[in-house]
C-alpha cells in the first residue's frame, strides 16, 4: 500500500510540475494579438515586401520540389504549382494531391495503388501536410490571397510590421502572423497567433533565403523556440 501511495504522490507531483512549467511559460511568452490599422498603408507595406521577394518571379515558377524536415520526420513534395497538383510523400505513402479538387486525388502505398478504407484519411492527411509545409515555404507570397486581411502595426520605436490574418481557406482559418521586415522590406521573421498553439506571439525566423534561378526567394530553414524546421533538396523550375 505504501508503495502504491508513493507512486501516486510521484505521479501527482509530476503533473503539478508540468502544470507549473506550462503556466510559467504561458505567462512569460504569451502576447496579446495587436490590432493595427487596415488600409492603404498596410497594403503598401505588403506590396513592398512582395517587390523585395520578386513576386513576379514567384508567379512564373511552375514547379517546386523540396523535403520538409522537423523532429526527425521528413515529408517530400513535388508541386506543379500552376496546375494545382502536388505529389506528397511520407513513410510508405504517396498521395497525388489535386489541391483544387481534393476528391480527384489518388493514393499509393509502397508504390502500389491504394483504394482501401483509409484512402480518404491519407488524402486528408496529405492536404493538411501540404497546407502547413507550403506555408513555411511561400507564406510571404500569400498576403493578397482571397480572405486575407492586412494591418499596419507600429513596433520597436515606431518601426512598421505587417499583421496578416487568414479569415478563410487553409486548414486553420483565423490564424494571424505579424511579419517583421529588414531595411530592404524582406521578411526576417514573424510572431504567430494560431489555433493549434495555445501561446500567442511565438516568434519564428525567416532569414535564411535562397534565390531561385529566376529571382524568387525561398527559405531554407526556420527556428521556432528550440525547434528547427528545414527545407531540404530544394529544386525549382
């Protein structure tokens, strides 16, 4: 009995420590979503960012291939961007994802066509992975997408930052990102307020850029707290 009671004490002590650690992290890291101002000034800053990233060159890219790596897991993408098609592969699963007509997507497992009961599950998983991982690759280019709101926010002694809110689309509509820009108006990072993370305002870096052959800019890595998000084997056409 004493042994059992000691186990219970250790268990509840562990839960208490986890709670205190989370509560401390929450109150230390959590930030309130800024308000900012809609209008011409916000749109002007967004356009300056797009110009610094050479948005016209990005629009001309027909094909982007890369591997997204995080926490030892890798997902592979072959994106025919202008056709709305992307092959999403992880583990033994490969989904030919039709991003505009999801039900037209097909699945293979270990290189063989798969039509069993988990087909829809694999397609939904591929769609969620695609939405997340393409965002970490091309998010700056999406600031004028349908359903996106832009606001100008004053930060750090009256510097300008761009608050972007996705009111529709993607896997998690309602998420907001506050973009910080360098002196050339190219992104160096953002703070995020997203539904899947309980702490608001976490910062992620966007400062390791590769210039494609046609002049667009794509990131090779991000840092989110102690988490590394890597874009590997990047190829474009």
